[in-house]
C-alpha cells in the first residue's frame, strides 16, 4: 500500500523541492527501493509537506470558522454558513472522513516506521527529519482531539487494503493527549540540541515548531483535561526556550505580511505556496474586479484599477469591524481593505460607517500582482513568534503570574509610533480580566490565521459561549463535532460524539 502513497507524491512534488534531492529521476525511486536510500527518504519527506498543504484550508476552517470573526456582509454567496452559525447536527456534520487528517497520519506513520532503517550520509540529517515527522503527527492528532475529542489512535502504516482491518474505536481524550505528548517528547529527543531550520527555511517543521506546539498542547491539557499547574509549568518552559532559536518579532506589522516579507524571523513554521506549484485559498476572501472596482477604500481612493481574480465568500462580522476600528492600530489596515459605496466627498470613512459599507478584502495574504494577474503565493504561518508570546502570557496567567509584559509587547508592536505606554499599557488584573485581555489581543493579532476558535476553546467553555452569538448555555456539546453516518457505516466500531442525537 505504500505504492499509492509515494509514487504519486514523488511525481507531484519532487520538482517543488528539488534542492532536497540528488540527480536520480522520480521513476528510479521504486516502491521496493523507496526505503533503501537517502534520496528516497528525502522524497518521502518532501511529500509530507505537500500533504499538510493539501489540508491547509480544512485546518483554517477547523480553527477559525466557528468563531466570531466571520459571518458578516459578503458581495457573493457566502460559504460555510452552517459552521459559522454552529448549525451542526448528525445530518449536517461537516468534514466527512475526519477531514482527511488520517490520510496525513498514515503517511507520517510510514515515514516514522521506515526512516530509522535508511542509511544516511549524515545521521544528524536523519534525526532532524525524524523530529519533523513526530512533530507533524502530534500536530495532526492535536487537531483531531480539539475537533472531535475521542478519536482513534493509529500509529502503524497502512499496509492492508482490507477495509475491515482498518476499523478502530475512538480512544478517550486522555489517551489521545498522552499520545500527543509522547510524540512531542519523541520529536524533541530526535532534534536534541539541533535548533536549525531544514534547508534554512521556515517551511519545514523544526525544534522551535515542536516547542510552540508543546506550549499550546500543555495549556490545553492543563486547562481542559485536568493537567493543572504541572502542565502550565511545562508549557511555560517550552515557550521560553523558543527565543534562543533564531526567532523574534518582526519590527513592525508592515515587515510581517506580503510575499516579500515571508522569510522573516517571526515565522516559526509556515505552509509554502509558490506560483506554478500551488496557490493558497485566500482568494475566497477577496472578490471579483466587477464588484470591487466601482467601490472606494476607506481613505476615499477609487478601486477602479485594483487587480484581483477571486471570490467573496467570507465577510468579517460587525464585531470584527468594530474591534479593528482603531486608526492607530496598524493591524486594521494589515488585515482588511474596507470598501465603501462612495468616497464621502473625498474624505473617505476613517471609522466604520454601516450604511455606506460594501464589504472587505482580506489583506494579509493578498499575494502579489504580476502584470494583469494576482498570484496568491503567500506562505501562511501555522506558528509565529507573536503566537508564542501570547501563549506564554496564557501560561503565566494560569499560574497566577503577571502576563502584562507579553500583552504589551504585542500591543506596542501593533501601535508602533502611536504607542503611549503611559496610557496604553495593559496593567495586570484578575485572572479573568487577564484572560479576556489576552483573548482580545489574540483576536486582533491572528485574524485569518486559523486561531480564534481554538483560542476560545483553550480558554474554557464559558469563553466560547460568551463570545459566539450562535451558541447558548446548554450547547456545550457542539464544541466538538459529530461524525457522519457514512463514517460510522465504514467503521462500525465508531460511536457518535456525545450530545448528538439527530
């Protein structure tokens, strides 16, 4: 069964990362010899990143679409309305087949099982690749746990096409979390003292990425799975190590976004996109020229020469519009281009005007213009250092420590020259007040990056219910997704997610 995995991957993705491989052509990497050579193993490694890129849109939908960011005005037919409105039943269950995450896991399993037996010129390179693979598997299982709770644990490669042999029951969340932590430990053990970035880029997993994941995981475990202070201490320790691994905040928001800036030191792990290889999905948050060009931006400038070719399926909620309606915060313009139906006599609309508002273009991952076309080739971060800083604030707050320095570090970068520490610094308050301040800062910082739903979930059920207008007390079971009847039909050992009866 490895044949279905690797021959296809080799053909599709070797050209995208040819600097990882020697001179042999893909046709020479036969199934029988795939795990007999370093070049074959590196080809399989390249395939792991084609796989995560194939899941990028689902990862974004899972991490953000049920939050309060979206659900506002669009100028085309909106998408994902059931997710946005938490209109979820067994009959409407989204993400059939576990959002294809087990397809990714099977391929990582094959890599983890077979890589140790492959001879490498440099054993340090093999160790680095193994560290990456364990980190990716932990990330996939963490996503599954956050989405469905109890899920099957599968650690073996797919070697048998007999469907009956693939049936496996859901394991309790505690066991899944234990496996995630075990993979994190295995990843860190494989990396050892090697904090380098594979091929010198941030589009491959790294020790810094595993440490960021560890901080994230242990806060979740400590707060939602009874891990308590012991887990918060582990999270804090992991997050504090990352700054020594060539990671730092970009000096300003203007140096963070855009194709020309994607090699910045703030990105820890990003999904790579390149012209003629793959474009990201953020064109769905833009629109068509026929809709956009008759409008004006909030400075009153005409959009009649704007080059775009996308769709407008997701609109920022009014809550998001008002949250970012601060002209001193550089994240306002970095996140969206707001469109209005007139130019207000040349004055534009420096603050939100609901009666004249037409809609928005998402600006963070807007690609670049080449002649008469726009190419959506931004790398999209999964973890960046601003995330680490605010996760550290969470860990400190949960330990009863003062998180204000971390909150203010992000806030000061966002306001730049407009920042007045005397009036704008956050001052340590109660644990509840601190949690809300951290959530508010993360909301503004990570719009469009697949974080907000997970942030609310990690804080606790009450924060989800309070912030999501489509959820009410008693809807807590909806925080986990149901599985489809088709999934149960194909795997009769699966039980439905508790709470879903129709």
